C-alpha cells in the first residue's frame, strides 16, 4: 500500500509540476521581486515577497503579495486536476510555494484584522496539508 493512498475515498493528492527556475534563482540570492517579475505565475516568488514584507512590518504589503501567490497557486492547482478540495502535500516540493502563500495570506489577514479570512485560510492550510500547517506554524 502506498503511503499516499487515500483510504477514505476522497480526491487524490494534487502534485504540481516542478518549476525549478524560481526556486533556483531564489536559492542563488536573486531578489524575490526580480524572480516574480521573471516568473509571475510562481507562487513561491510571491510567498517569499510576502514573507519579506511581513518581516519588515509591512502587513498590508505582505497581504497583497500573499494574495497574488495564493491566486496564482489556485490557478496552477486547477490546471493540474484539483477540484477545490483534497490534499496538497507539503512533502511534494513544488506544492510548497502555494502552501507558503496560503500561510502568508492567513498570517497577514490575522494581522490586519481580517478574522474571517484568517480563519478560512488557516483551516484551508490544515485541510490541504497538516504537515504544512505544522511546519509553517
């Protein structure tokens, strides 16, 4: 039996295709803004921009970056068979950009007082990947 086998009969896990370009540029120290400009569909670049803004205390800016990464990720998930629910495993590295953007969106929403969105995004993260929720805090 596969460790990813769904015994409850729900949708299978969604695994986004690998897009190493943004990940490699970020790892080399390229600015996230430059990476996002070069790869605007990359949730990972937008998530990094959101994290950097949040660390600077710019919660509204973080929210905007995170929302962009979140929506880019939703588009990618849908293109890859996701039907609006089901596992999006953190263990599959290409999924991490979306999951990080979702976490950043929840964090920024909570900071600016958007409690309904904070609760919705926090639950969505847990439902998508309990590992991501635990790893990202």
